[in-house]
């Protein structure tokens, strides 16, 4: 289940369109997966390959070879996740929910908390991850545009880790009415590569027009201009971290909504390594700490954060790896504690060291084998021995299994993730006047407002709908169902064994 073999099996057995049993195949690819493929291609090429070029080549493969009807990246879904996430943080800040808010996009972390630290669940953001927002967009928003019900679409995602398969199979993401999941099958980056190998597709070969910007979505193009009815805002590389920029986007929202943004100063502090850093927003004149957040990646750091959150919030920490502090109750505040002791407001938690670019489903480095065995089985570097191999004699690069978490390789994937994109497509403003200077994020905000209004069937409001717009009660309740989820503590067998009779 949930493998590249399942995808092939589905596609081979999917009856063609006139059949009432045909399901429209759609595939959505995470930007970290594109970065992994780009790093792999760039390491064996003199020209670096951009995410946009990889997306074009993968799109042609998925459409022309596999038969997918639509191919997307998941960054617009992430944009919506970030908007909803900021809204949820504001709600908690105003007293409706617990702080600090902890990121929820990493199923490795969420599953760990559900099994080991049930006391952390009220702190975990209820906003759906980009994968699951994409599931909602494909099955409900795009599906409605295509005249399809959710069960008439087969949605595959390509993700950097295996834990995303668990996330997609959660009960909350199962549509009872149509007996279908928002994401039907998750494959890893490595499994996508296997699919390409199976079909003999060479991703290093450019495809026609791979550097030509895509057309804007129909809804945002001025009347009469070329547009793509199925387009989404594409490759939105949110500044911050390659694991989703949750913390950075929250900081940007807080600064931009402050009465006088110029009075706020952001400082950063490395706690242990680049995987555990603190970010503090301080009022320049009063010295008051307005916001304190942290980025915390990898299980070891995560355990420290669980302890800190438990201590600051006065919550008894469960008997997991952080169990040594079990029994601590009530917040202990030192007399005269300085502003810098203020607890966190938010933590961007990710289970993998270095975050999603280093997920367990990503590609491993590919290097040419230098030591080739001779006829007697002895290793020899022929070129170093002065033997010149002709083009047809030189052996293709062979994968060397590098251990997971190879730092040099992770840095290359990170660099590929941030590599400069081609100029974003000119994005006309909603009033139809050409400007060419609308940022891709303004364009995505505009589009997200339309998605929100139409998906929630909101009653008309004055002015245009933005993500922060307060909608009527029925629409707000639909927003909750569409873009939020919930968590449950899982009874651990280990804890059961510890019970004294
Ligand atoms: S941090 Fe690792 S486990 Fe978590 S979502 Fe990213 S790749 Fe998956």
C-alpha cells in the first residue's frame, strides 16, 4: 500500500474517461522533493538545475508517460497553511487556545507527541499541513471546477519522508460521504525516482519550453489575456526555512500588523546548533519582548523543547524520553526573572535533523564509482592509472549508499531548494490593470482569498475577502472543517506495562 507500485497498478487499471469508473489522476509534489531531485541532477551536471526546471521535467513525465491529468507543486497549499496558521496563532494569543503554539506540519513529531507526550497535544497547531491542505484543494476546490466529486479523483503526493504516508491515512482525512481520502497515495522522492527509472525517463534531459513562465490562472488574468484554467500559483518559496518557514512567516505577520513595525527588532540566538535557534522580537524603546519563538529540528532537540514547554506552561511532562521531569507541576517563575526568560510563543518543530530537506524518503548522494574492479576483481582507478576511457567505455555513475543525514549532501539539497528561480510570471492584479510588479505572494494572497470565499460559501462581505476576513458563522465553521484537524493521545503499551497493580 502507498507505494510507487500501487501508483503504477492504479494507472494501469484505471478505465479510460468515458467509463463511469474512471478516476482523474492528479499528482502534487513537495518543494523539498524537487530540491532533492535538483541537487542530484546538479551534482552530475556542469549547469545547476532549478526547481522550476525539475518541476517542468517531472510534469512532462507524469503527464506524457504516466498519464496524470494534472501536476502541481504544493507551495500554494503551504501558502494557505501559513495563512491559517497565523490566524490560529492570533486566536490563541487572544486567549482562545494554549500557547506556545507548536508546528503541526511534521507527522513524525505529531505521531511522537500522540504516543509519548499527550500533554503536548493542546499546544500543537490544528492547522492542516500543506499535504493535507493540498488534498482538500484537489478533491474539493479543483474537483468542483472540473465537475468531479472527491471519489472521482485519484490524488498522489510526492513527499520527502515516509511519515507523510501515515499522515494521509489518518481518520480525519477520510471523507465518509464519498468513501475516499484527500490524498489517496503518498510516494517518497526516492519512489518517484524509481518510477522514472522503471519507465526509462532521464530527468537530466531538458524538456521543451522548460524555462518559459507558466500562464496565470484564469481567475486572475485580465480579460482576453492568455490564461490556464487549471493553474495554481506556483513555486512560492516562502522566506525562512526549507521546512515550510512557519516561524518566519509568523514573525513577518506580527511585524507587518504591528502599529509601528519600525520599532521592533529581531534577534536570533543559536542554542545548540543551526537545528535549535531562538528568535526574539523586542520593542526597541521599551525593551519589551513582543514575541519569542524557536526553530527546533531533530529528536534530541525536540525532547529538550518538550521539557521546556512543559516547565514554562506548568504541565506535567509525560514518561517519554523527557520523562525525567515527570512530576513537575505548576509554572516556576523566578523572582525578578528577566525578559529573556519569557517562555516561547511558538516553536517550529520538525523531527528530522536539518528538517525536511533531510527527510528519510529523499535521494541519497550519487557519485561515480572511482575504483572499478579489473578482470581479476582488484579495484583500480583506470583514469588515475593513465588509462583513458572513451565515452562509450566510461561507466555511468553508480549510487553509493550514503548514510542518512550526510551533512554535506543535505547542504547541497538546501542550496538547491533556495536556488534562484526564474522571474515569476507577470501576475496581473485583481482589477485587471496590467502592472507586472505584483509579488508572487500578493498574487497568492489574492488567489487564497478567492479559494476561501468560494470553498466556505461565505456570505458577501464588504470589500474583497482576505484570509483574515471574519466570515459569517456557517462559513467560519466550514473553514474549520476544511483547513484544521485534531489530535488524539494514543495509549502506549509501554506505559501500560508500568502500571502497578
Ligand atoms: S521533518 Fe522529516 S519527518 Fe518531519 S515532515 Fe519533514 S521530512 Fe517528514
